[in-house]
C-alpha cells in the first residue's frame, strides 16, 4: 500500500487575511463559528487583531500580533477580529477538516435548526467575484447576529444558549461523521501508525524505511478565496488537505 506523506501530524494549512468588514457591533472581522472534532491554531505573521472566543470558561478576547499563536479546542466558538492588516497562517487538525466540513456558523436558532435554511445561508457561490464577496459578507453578518446573543448570555453567566448551540451544531453534522472518520483514518491515524512502524523498525535494528527518505514542496492551489474568517490562500496537499468544497 502506497500511503501519502502529509505535513507533520497530518495537519491542514492555509493563509488568511482577516476581513475588514464592519459588523453590527462596530467590530471588523470574520464569521464566528466552531469546530466539532478539530483543534485549530492561528500563527500570526503580520498585522494586529484579536480572536474572540466563547467556551465553558467564558468570553475571552485574545490579542494577536506577529509571532503570537492562539489555538482553540473543539466546541470553542471563535471570531477573528481585524485590527490592521492582520495576516495569519492557520494550522488545522485532521487533514484540514475544519475548512472541509467541520465548521458550524453561529447563525440564529431559527436558521441553525433548519438544515435546508442553514445550508442556503452557509453556502457561497463559486469563484471570487463581487457576488461571492457580498454573499460572504451576508453570511458573516448572520453569524455575528447569533454570536452576539450567545456572548451576551455567557457574559451574564447563562451558559444555556451556548450549550444549545453546541447541541444544534452536533445535530447538523451528524450525517457527515462517516466521511470524517475515513479522512481521519487516512490522515492523522495513518500518520501515527506510520510512526509506530518506524519505532518498531528502529527497535529491531532494521531501519530500511529510511531508504524512502525524500522532500516535498507545495504552493497555494487557490489564492484569495472567501473563507470563514477572511480571504484565504489554500493548499491542496495530497493526503493532507482534501479538495475544498465551494462554501
């Protein structure tokens, strides 16, 4: 069996320039959302900004500046905030699954609980034209609308709306779990198993696998796409990041 050689740990990778669109609360930034099974990290490479998070430990506003790193575990609502030319590299667990399905926007409950309506609000037209930008802006505003309600309740000590949002998000993605499991098996799990095989070979004094040593390189496969948090440069790395669906 010939297995792909993903990035370390089978992480996914993209670059983002945070949106500078002003939302209803006067803040410029992206669409609040959470991931169900993936941890995601921001590595700041330029500019200034913040990431706002909602989790069982409350509301946080984490400053972002060049050299800083922030990451959030599954279930954490996060909103990227633009402070001035913010540019980040995004590292995504499980072969880039956060940008290939494992994300639910903080739309209001009446949208979140209607799968057809949710899909219509979350999906962008193909391409990178003005109509796509307008759709991404509308999607962001709808997500912020629901997010502000969740944040207000959480700050007041009421975790009920936040917990219900998590449950609704889990219901929305339930049918996707089999496909996600296969992606995990082919990526993160296969990578961990490969390390185990290498350790076994070293312990046996038979490091024949080192004869397969090589190097890889990649360039973005799409520039300036409209992601959840900003304009996105994507990498379609075999075995690591699946083809990005048009959102």
